[in-house]
């Protein structure tokens, strides 16, 4: 896109007038802040720090802040001109400054023909193309759903081209079509692809090759191996059994793949589930389900775009993240979805948070004085309770925890869901209240923060809203830190070095390598007779 308006000015949060006031407030209240006392002193705390948002409810009241801190943080967002940066993103301005690109994943879920205030001239044309591609992709998905001969769908991608569709297909398993299995291959480690191929028959398998450029080493290595397996197993008609999710149509055709669905350079990998990258999900849940996912995300987009800051959930969460990282000094955040179908959500959010905001320089290319992305990690409850919750309750580090619970189950087994929800509630309560026995070993200090998000049901609409909420939350904190949340140069150097090292594993040439790399290369080389 060629923008007709300039980007909003960059105001880093630590240059805003509210910053020293926040520092003084934290010095006065932060170290001694006690959640139990905060609830006792403020009868309306739960009502103030909880809210409805599209298709979900969030309780932020068990976090280490009060109304005064939140008010200052909201003022900070105004001083940092967050609204202008948000509006620039929705309008199609090239806010991804290091790559000169717009950031328009929200356009992928915008209804056909919907114009927003401030849209740059080319947005309407881009939106029409989005819907043309979406209609074609969903028609193809419906055809594959109706084809009983196809029993297995294999998505070959990596990063966002794998984590997004894999997470969503698992999350929406209750809506998944019967009679088809879904497989996801991402790792260049051949063990993963080999194990998957052993369960397949070529005449009953559809392969989806997901790579924007069709040059991603891991994806293309797996794609070539899948094509070789298909031919060796007597497979016929590559065009029928392979489709490509790519903009490089020529490269796909060179492999005999004639069905392609493209997307745009303003779609980052970790934001690509909403595009043709979601084809495996569309086959799994159908066109109606996929459109419901988009509608849920769009509802959250509109909430972020139009709700006042004090009732804007992505803004409140993003500000809380900044408060924890830069004032409390917390370096990680744990996500605990209390629903087995959301088991890949922590990994998906890990990429979203850490690839977006895991940066040490600002928009001006200069080192930041502040810490940025926390380490994000997690595991579904109740499994995590029997693993790392020991540290969350009694460890020396305080780790904010995010619970995600679903009110309505999709299984018929009696008693299970009540036990699951009781555990989620109990863990949040125990983290806050603690319990002092007096012998040290069984003492729980409490005052450990948590956020609690509730979905009425795990539907495509609710999942779409939840994911969009997390996207916008990351945008908020990244904007306040003054970083570009939409590039990922950090993934490139290792790839370049790997291309240089690969032939050395065969030749044994260690010339110019550091001593450690040279020694490890010799140790890892495969030799004849060994």
C-alpha cells in the first residue's frame, strides 16, 4: 500500500509525563501491595476490574494494581498516542516500518464492503480481494469435506503456518467433520514426517503446503519428501492431492501443484490463521464455522477500535503487561487453559507474544532502556497443577498466571466438568489467599496474581474473539514500548548459518569456525561404518 498520510509520532512510554508518576506510585505502593487487603478495602473491586467483552468475560481483579495505578496507566496510553497507532493499523498505514508494510490481518475478518473511518484508498480494493480469495478457499474446503475418498488432511508448514491451524483444529474438535483425520507436520526433523506418512495412503490423502514464498527450508524439505513418498507409493494426480497456500504460484506449479490460494505481504505468519493458511481448519469445521471464527475476531476488533480505554479489554491487558514487566519486574507469564482442546494455545500465544515483542531496540533502531516481552509458557489444567504449579504457589519468583475456562462442556461425562472448573477457581483463590501453617514447608504466601478469562462455550466465534483479544493486547504493549511488533528479524541469522553449515556436515570442513562449533560439527558428522 502507498499511504497518503504520515504515521503517528512515536512516543516511548518512559518519555511520557505519567512515567515518573507511575514510578513514584509503585515505590509507594507496589512492594507492599496485598491483594487480600485490596479486596477488603474496596467492596467494588471485582466489579471494577472485571468486564464483558465480545464473546468472553475477564476478571482482572486478582492482579497487583488498584484504581489509581490503572488510571495512571490509561493516561500513559493517551500520552503515548496509542489510539493514533491503533487507528493507523486499521487504516492500512505501513506501521511495520522496518519492512515498509501495512499490518492488516484485521482486514481478513472484516465483513465484505465495510469501510472504516480513515481507511486509506487501497483498503477497499484489498478487502474485495480478501473476500474473493476467502470465497474460493471456502468453496474448495466444502468440496474436500464432501469427498469421502479423502480421509486424511496433512498440513505442512512451520511457525504461524502450523501453530495457528493446528491449535484451532484441536480447539474446535467438537465441531470437526467425522471421517477425516488432520495431521500437522512442521519440524524439519524427518522423524515427524516419516511417522505421519506411515499412517497414510496416497489415494486418500490431501496435502496442504503452507508457505507464503515457497522457499521456507523446513516446509519445502518436508513438501519434497511428501511428493517423493506420494510417487513411490503409487500416488497419481499430484494436482488432485496437493494444494499450496502461497503467493509463489510459479514455484507451486513447478512441482505439479495447480491449486493455490494466496495471501498478502501485510499478513504476518503469526497472524495468518484468518487467511488461506486456515484451509485445514476450514475443511475441519466447514465454511460456516470458519466464517463464525472470523466474525468473532471482527467483533473483538470493533471492541478494540471503539470501546473507551477504561472498558477496552485489550488495552487493559496490555497495560497490565507493561505494569508487571517494567515496574514489578516479572519476566514471565503463564497461561493455563482449563480445557483439553486448548492444549496448543500456550504454544500459539508463545509465538504471538515472543516473536512480536521479543525485541531490544525501538522503532528508531536504538536500544531500549526497558524490558519488553515476558517469557510466555503454560500447559492445560489440571495437568499443570501436578507439574509446575508448585513453583507458582511456593517458588521464589512471582509469575502472573492467566486462567482460561469454558463454562459449557461438549462431552457427556458426568462430574468431570464440575471438577475441572472447581480446580480452576480453587487455584486462582489459593494463589491469592495463600495459607500460613507455620512450619515453612506447608506455608503458601499467597498474594500471587492471576487473570481469569471465561468463555461460555468453545465455539468458533468465541475462539476467534479470544485470539483477536490476544493479538491486540500484544499490539498495545508493543506500541507503548515503542517497538515494531510485526517484523521478526531474529529468526533469520540462524537460518543463514544453517545453510552454511549443512554442507560442512558432509565434508567435515571446519575452516573458519569457532572451536565449539567445529568440535560439535565433528561429533555430529555421520561417517561410513559408524
